[in-house]
């Protein structure tokens, strides 16, 4: 049976990668989905078409908004609620990264990444909370974190901090709103085949190097993350809050210890 029948869901950054796969998976599970994008309406419309194909009875809309801008976040929620009637689930998926030695990092670049990944995620969560509390909805808020929530990422300090902060954001909101029936959780993906990894996914040598570090020996697919979001959004996860579920092929298991090198 569909896990999310009749639920109204907003997925941010849903025109590509994990967000797109999540929007389609939620449609397959019976949800109505608001598909946020900030760049290409064409890409978002393609995701909407895939959702329609997967589940023709669902309602889907695309909404342009930059999650780092408060006015656009408010407009996005207003549009989703006006079109779908209400919201039950928010998937905070939007995220960006850029490489730079930390000593050379410009503050504008530091801010840009935190503004999308952490401040933007909080602003969306806050709007969802306001909506859930006003209606008495036992809603669900989900974050797309990363293995870098717990594994440091040299050259990507602002990304690493943003995901580390997301762990505490998940736990703090979960604790603050648990008594009102609102659940807050995160998924921590490992290396997934999406546009954020264009630097290596189509280069067999670089991809082999990445995959050599993953205990399961391969990068993951967006659908393997989308399925965890679908589980966490559903009543199958009714007693789970404040957790990050790592879906990473074993990357968080200290792969360097695969063979014994210490006594
Ligand atoms: P992606 O680049 O395809 O997706 C990121 C999405 O965020 C894009 O659709 C982009 O348009 C959107 N976005 C960027 N800035 C935005 C803004 N200001 N407002 C609204 N949307 C914005 O890559 P992805 O891998 O699908 O990334 C999705 C999430 O997964 C990110 O939060 C990323 O950190 C996380 N993640 C990805 C991996 C991986 O290996 N692919 C691993 C761990 C975590």
C-alpha cells in the first residue's frame, strides 16, 4: 500500500538529483508534491511530468524560490499551501558546496553556502512549524544532511559546518516539538550519483578512486536516498525523531579499519 497516501509534501531543490528522485518517489507513495527549484523551470517541469507519469491522480506544482531568501521562502510556502490546501511534510533538500583551502576562503563564499544549506533549511523548517502548529498538524520535517555531518571535509569547511549544524538543528527541533507530535529527522547520504558530483561521476578513473573508499564498493543512486526519505516521512517511522539515518554504503564505518593496522 502507498505509504504517503494523500499527504501534501514540499521538497526543496527538487528539480535535480536527490530532490527530484524524492519528489517522484513521494508521488509513487501517493503524496501530492510541491517541487521547489531555483534555477531551471524546465528541469522542474520534467520532474513534475515524471511524477504525473508515476501517479496520475496526484497533484503536483513547481515553485521557484531561493531558499536563502526569507521573502521567497514565505512566498513558496504560501503558494504550496494555497495550491495543495495544507502541508504535512517538508523535505529540506537544497544544498550547495564549493572547494577552497580554508585560509583562502572569502567570507562571501562562506556565507553563501551556509545561507543555503543551514540558514535556508532553518527558515523553511520554521515556516513548516508555524503551519503545523497553527493547524495542529502532526507534521514531519526532514533534512538532507550528509556523511559530513560527522566526517570532517577539508577544503569544504562551510559545507562541513553546515551539515554538522544540521545534526544539531535536527535534534533541537525534534526535542522542542516532540510533545506536539511533530517529528524531525535527517538522512545522511554518502557519495551519490547526482549533479553535485559532476567532477567525478563521468570520469572512470576519478570515480574508481571515490568508490575505492566506500566499503560497499560503489556510489549510491538518488533513489536509494529517496526511499529513506519516504520511510522517515511515513507512519512506518512514527516513533523516530531527532535521528540522522546514514545511507552511505558504510562510509561512516571508519573504512580505513577494514584491515587491521593497529594492535
Ligand atoms: P544537486 O546539485 O542535484 O541538488 C541540489 C539542489 O539544490 C539543486 O536542485 C539546486 O538547484 C538546489 N539549490 C541550490 N541552491 C538553492 C537555493 N538557493 N534555493 C533553492 N534550491 C537551491 O545535488 P544533490 O546531490 O541532489 O544534492 C541534494 C542534497 O543532498 C544537498 O543538500 C547535498 O548536500 C546533499 N548530499 C548530496 C550528496 C551526494 O553525494 N550527491 C551527499 C551527501 C549529501
